[in-house]
């Protein structure tokens, strides 16, 4: 079985989707779904953008 690096799968959409999912779970647990959804999406956008900039510099 061939091993894949995380960078083969990680991109902007993945970052936003995973962080939004975490935000939804936190929002459901803390009774404020909208706030935590937006926090999760915001964090996902920032993490995805930083990763894309770092990936572009090394390429």
C-alpha cells in the first residue's frame, strides 16, 4: 500500500470544511451554532491561506 503525504490531500477547501465541522460540533455543544460555525470557517480560511502560501514558497 502506497503511503501518501498529508500535503497530497490538504487544500483550502479541506481546511475550511474540517474547521467548519469542528465549529458545528462546538456550536451544538455550547448552544450557539451560528457563532461557532463562523469561527470555524474563519479559522479554516486562515489556516488554508497560510498553508497555501507556505506551499507556494517551497515549490
